[in-house]
């Protein structure tokens, strides 16, 4: 059955537009890898070869999807796939490591983690899951790599190429605090694999940074009765159990000088160790009494998506996927609304992603019978992607995360026509749209400004934009060309 689905999917992909064909080939390669890894690599390379010919504005979506697919079946490809992120982050790296772990690529995940050498890109949140699958020597290697990643941003000179002036002040402090907490949560459960002297040096360094940095507000709860609103005392409590083992005098000194830490220590004398001990005792008591935990699930994201998430959860339990399809069709109507259509490539429409997820879940729940659901998908392109995901489910492959996006053309702008600093007119070279002074563009560093006031140089990070997207035709043109249109 998966073979028949894939044969039809390959035929349709070859007849599709370049964006659809590139995205479909990636997903097809991943399904092929279950039976024919050699052919899968050929198909994937064909997809990679097609991405550079796609519009510049869309390439980052395709490259990120390519990274996720490569992580699933051939992690060595990750070195060949460019990243268009100017500011990589740990969430993106962690997502790739999680995919590798789900697909059994332990060595690939290890290699990827220790090669994360860009500041703030280390996947602290997923490193623990990786370390649980490694031998002692490689666990220690990952922990020390995490220590290097944590220390790197403390070197202002080394961080200069990766930091925007916009991060000065509070924004930089918040980012530094998040990094401190990310590392501390990893270290607090892995510190015992270090030699005691090295572990002691690290925990003292954590304390020093926490005490020296300005104290920012936070809201951390432990149990039902302890709340910490100081970012500094939050970090100190996270390492209290380590200090109890390695440096009791320092622990007592910190408790004596920090009111919220003292209150938390009275309730949980050994910090997180006391919390975990209480939870374990409660679990044992419930088990002894014959009680069981109730079922349930957590929903995250946009609240307007909760109805769809609930429908999909119920469909996966009961086997009736009709209500889930109904929700996906509503998204399809939004993506294709004549007055304001979604103009990102079809592979990344919210409705495309919804149909993919539904068909994958249906394949897992009801098997080959799920193919009948494809008849309810209104477009060939969307049906193609759902068909590939159904084949992935029938082949026993883990589900890949979905990457969806939306962009709708804004209404005509009202305001003063824009002119260059020398007074010359500014027009789009392709459609002759004239930007107004009130128009704004955004840089990848997060700054928003009128790009023509600075000839494409971001005032925040000083990045020189070589191309600018037009609000009128949604096309990219060389920035310099906007000033020479008569």
C-alpha cells in the first residue's frame, strides 16, 4: 500500500510547480528511506538542487524544511544545507536534535550538538535527552560543550559579530538571563558526571554571574506555596542542591542574604532534590492506594487553533477524522480567500499542514482505510502532501514537525510619497509602486524602520540589505534599483 501511494505521489510531484515539486521531493525522500536509502538520497539531492532557483523570499522556508527532513533520515546532509538565519537559536537546533533522536540517529545528534558553535544556538533544552542515550565519555563531551556555549556570550568582544546594538541594556540582560537559566537546568541534573573540583568551579561561576548581574523580575513557582519573583534568587535556588553537596558555607551565606531563597530553602531544604523526593513519595502513595492519574492533554499555540487540536485528539482516539477535516477545510478557505489570499508557497499553508497531520494521524489510527480521506482535500497539491504523510505513517516513520506560514498583501498605504535622502523619487523597479514615509520594513534582528531612509542599512545592527520586498507586487528587487526608476 505505501508503495502504491508513493508511486502516484512521485508522478504527481513531477507534474507540479517548482515550489511544490521541491517540497514534495523532500518528503518523498524521507518515506523512500524506509525501504531504499540510496534512492532516497538521490531524490533529496534533486530537491536541494531546485531550491536555489526559487524566489529569494521563500528559500528560508524550504531550507529549514530540508534541514528537518535531513535530520530524519540522513543527518550528514545537514552540513550541505545553508541556513539563512542571521541569528540562529537553540530552539531550532533542539528541534533538529529531537528529530534525530526520534529517528534513531544518536551519532548524528551527538555530532550536531558538539558542532553548535554559534552563540545562543546550543540546544540546552534537548541536550539532556541526548545525553541519556550516550555513554559516559560522550555525555561528558556534550556537557563540556554546553559549558563552552554558556560561557561564550560573556566575552563581549567575541560576541560583537553576533550581537545587535538593539540588544544593549535590558534586552541583552534578558537574553543573558535566559541563557543562564537554560544552562543551569542542564547542569543541575548532569553535574555529577564532572569531577568534583570541576563541578564546584562551575556552580560557583553560576552563583557569581547571578549575583553580579542586575536582578530582573520573574515568576517561578515551586509547589503550591513557594513563589520566587527575583531572577537572581531563582537561579540560586536552581543550584541549591549542588551547593549543599559541594559548598555548604556558600549555600548558607546565600540563604542568609536572600529572603526568597531562604523561604524556598525552608520548604525544600535541598532544593530540587527535595522537590523530586516529595513527588516520588506522592507517586508511591498513589500507587499503593490503587489510584491512577487521569487522562488529558495539553494544548499550546494560538487559542483559535484549540478547536482543531481538540477535534484531532478526539479523531485519533475514536477513528472518525471527519470533524478534523472540516477544521482543515476552514483553514483552506482562509488560505484561498479571494480578497486576501495567503501568498506563501502552498507547501507551508496552514491548511496544507493540517491535512498532512490529519492523514498521518489517520494512517496511524485506521491504517490503509485512511486513503478515502484524501477525496475530501480540494486541491491536487494539498492532496499530494497529505498522501505522502499517509505513506509515512503506513511505513511506520515518526511524524515530522509542521512548518506553516502566512503572508497576505497589505491594503494600499496612505501617506507622503517616499523620496531618497538626495530628493530623488523611489519606485519599485517591477511594478512602479511608490512607498510612503509611513511604510516600514523589518530586519532579521527585529528592528523596524523605513528602509529607504537609510538606503537599506538597518540602524540597529548595521546590516546592509541588498534586496527589498515591494508591498505592491510582493517581489524582491535590488535595493539600489529602487532609486533609478524614472
